[in-house]
């Protein structure tokens, strides 16, 4: 049984590998801003949970029907997306150093919510048999005494530029997180307990996806 990860996120790949699963990476190439804009033009502004679920589903569905290294997809397809909500503002990836710096100066000492959307498609036998999804949340509290020099150094490392909310908990950013309420893997970008529950609802045991022989 193989799990196909419709993402190129190093953090999600790391999570799955440490959970005993060696996924097949299947990039989805979804135009995320366009997908959100299309949904908002029809339904109005999306709440954070709705947005990450929309994108997680789009990523998973974009992979279905494709081939990986010439072989059709035959297994479980997983799409995920994350966004950080602070106050009334939803933050994705900052991409630019000046934006990451501005965000950190505004979020130190505060608490926000990380939303992670999941969409799982049962594509065993090369056809869509079922699909389920769910959103997980975890609140994140930042240390209040992070200095401007620390912010500058963290941003200069490049780590916060390509992650939702401009922070990580599993690398350099972990020292600046004071408290997490909820499943920590949600903050990394994929809630493992949520993913397990969704996969089991499709009639597949989580342990059937373990590739323990592939672990280094």
C-alpha cells in the first residue's frame, strides 16, 4: 500500500517519514492564489479553515489521473494546506524577508491559530473509490521577549520565508514558540492523528502504510 503526497513540502515529508511512511511525492502544481480567488468570487471571503480545506482538496484532486515515473497512481492520495490566523488576518507564506520581519515584529508575545486542511482520496486500483477531508487547528503562542536582532537573524536564515505564518516549530523557530495547544504536527503542516483517522475511515489501517524497511 502506497501513500502519495500531493506536496513538495519538506516538513510534511519529514513528518510522514518519521511516522514510518515513505510516501511517493506527487507535486500538484496547483495555482493556489487563482483557486482561492475563484472560490471567493463565488462565495465571498473564505474563512481560514475553508481556505486550507479548499486548497488541500485541489492539490489531491490535481494528482489523481497522473502518473509518477511512468506508473499510474494506485493507493492513497493526500493533499494538505496550512495557514496561520492572527487576530482577523490570515497569513500564508511571506516569501520576502521584509514581510517576514514585519510579521514577526507584530506576532511576538501573541497567540494565533494554525489551520491545516487535509483531503484524502482512496485511489486504490487506479480509480477514485472515496474521498474524505478535515481541518485541524492548533494555537501557537510566541515568546514576548524576542528581540529585533533575533528576528533579523531568524529571517536572514531564510527558514521563515517559505512556511505559513513565517515560523516553524521543528527547526530554528522552535526556540521562539512558548506554547502550543493542540496537536504539534498540525503546526508542522499535517496533523498525523487527523490523517490517521481519515485514512482509517476509508477502510485502510494506518499501519498498512508503514514502510519500515525503507527507513534509514
